[in-house]
């Protein structure tokens, strides 16, 4: 039986100095891992892999298969397989892309939309951690997360 290491708070070497990017990496990794672990557990309860859950959530609008593969950071053939398995369950559908019949666009079915919402709602570990923040902390965190996302995917 293995135990998970307890996340430790990391502070800047000098409390008066601003944290360096290196100081932020481990706390960020703990947050990302917590989100991933929560998503993985919820997805499994619904008979999905983590990648299938991520794809289902990403398809809040129809998306070309190539864009979905890029979003999932996988090969197009892997994305095709994921979508094929979810299509069999009635969670997504594929249609020819407008203007390019060789390309396909994936979209969620109503059942897939319901399941995507359910998965997000059942991520209790993430919700609990976010709810434990004060309203002021959440207000401060939101623009920082948005900015970090913009910088990562600019």
C-alpha cells in the first residue's frame, strides 16, 4: 500500500522577496495533480477514461477532430479512437466538416452534455478546495488563473 506525499507549502526564500517562477512550480503541480486525480476518479465512476472525460468536457462546441487531438495533446488516431468509443455510447457524434468532407467535426449529444455537466459537478475534491478559499481569495485567484492560461496558450 502506497501513501501519497503530503503537499507542502512552498514560500519564497525571503518573505519580502517576490516568489520566483521556480518557487511556484511545485505548488502549481500539486494543484494540477489534484484536479487530474479528481477528474480521473469521477470519470472512472462513469465508465470513462480521463482522456474521454477531458474530450467530453472540451466539446462544449463542435470541434474538428484535429483541434480535439491538439487539445488532448495526442495523435489524431488516438482522438479518433476516443471519439469512436464515446460515439458507441451515444455521448458524441461526428459529422463532415463544413467545406471539407475529408475532415470530421465532433460534438456532444444531449446525453454527452448531461454527462459532462455531471462530471464537473461531481469533482468534489476540487470544489471543496475552491469553496474553502475565502471570497476574497477566489476573487484574487480568478484573474491570475486566466492570465496564466493566456500566457500558456498564447
